[in-house]
C-alpha cells in the first residue's frame, strides 16, 4: 500500500476510485465499503482512500472528541490488509479546515487523485464550514469527470455497524460484541518504554506502553492476551489508565505476562482485551494492592484458560 501525507501539488494517479472518511477502527462497515470500492476499481483504477490525522472532531473540539479506537499506524496496517492501494493521510489543520468545497473537489479529487468514482455515505460533508454535501459533490462530479456513489450503512442482525457502536460496546465491557462489529478482537498496540519498575518490586513486572490514540475507549484492569513483534500470543493481565494505585501518572497500558520475563524495552507489543475485571482504584496499603493483584491474576488465568 502506498502512503502519502502532504499534498504533492500534482496528479499522482491515472484514475482512481476514492472513498473519504475517518475509518476509525476499520470495522466491518468500513471493510464492506472497501470491498465495494474494490469491485468498482477492479484492475482498471487505483483504490484510493482519503483519511485524516488528527480526526476532524478532535481538531475542532479536542475536549469533546470521541475515544479513538486505534492510532494512525494501526489504522494504516488494517487498511493495507483490507486491500487499499493508496492512502492519503491528510494533516487536519487550519488550512484544510479553510479549504473551500470547490477546491477540495477540483484540486484533490479530480486533480491529484484523478477520481473516476467517489464513494461516500449519505451524510458526507466537506469543505469550509461543511458547506459541501452529496448534492454539490454529485454536481462537481458531473463537471469534473467523476461519478458519485453513496454507500448504505452496514448492519449485523438489524444493528448499524459504526465506530460509535464499537465504542459503546467497549465502554460497557462487551468485548465479544465489539469483536463482532470489528470483525476481529479489539486490540491496542505500541512500543514498550521503560517505567518506574514498581510492579517488579511487587512480583509483577510489567511492560509499559504509552497510548498514541487518546482518549481511550476502555479503562480499568483486564484479562488480556499479548504478543511481542507478532510473536506467539501469551496470557496476562493489564491495567489501562493513570494507575492511582501507585500514585498516578500518564495514561498508559501496563501488561503483566504470566510465566514470562524478558527485556521488552523498545519492542512493539499488541494487546488483545478479553474481559474487564474491575475499575482502577487507590490502595492505602501496599499489602492490599498486592492482594488485589493476586486476585486479578487468579481471575484472569481462570478466564483465559477457557479460551485455550
């Protein structure tokens, strides 16, 4: 898959099928849209996707931004696996927010991407002040030489598949339902960094992973499976949050892998969430904290044993 980040200022493609959106989570609805675009592209056109970083909602109102299901890197990996040929990861900033709708269709879609088809949802809006909609996009296509297609929402058992529905399932701890909507288990990933080694002192060494995608859709203590650099999956328990039990700190994932110890600093780790055990909490005594950690391990082992 080819990735571009900045406007090259020139035509990149001979012809393309273009779809545009946030694609947070790359869930089954997104995957159905990509398959439809692939059927239009066949071997004649490049399947090109325009997406944004940061997400527009996070840029306009960071204090009210919805939880991110995945950071940009993980999204790009999923899009590559789904069969997208080219992704334009647009930097969402003031210049892009101020771009007129006509400039977006003329310079970006018809110009750089040489669009022959543009595929979006019925509620798609674009351009400065969100003045562009599917009606103006269809009119622009008639002038500029591309055809607009709208894609119906994807449903499972009568329920619309959306990033919001995934977030709701995760917030409620319904990881099985989230996996049904995503088409895969919910996972987070990142690079292990050196921490304060407090867990090691309690007999629970942890791999610490700062979160690139904020805010997080899940918080608390979980039974997890994790792998290092796409190696074998291992069982463990993870704390995701600010760690009030040890005085607090930056928001991150702390993963303790059962019956495993190695120097993981600098390695990428992928964490799959299986079951929520409890919320984070503060402990006045270290003995109480260790006792709870032992109980978390017992519950996690019991839960994960049923999967093996």
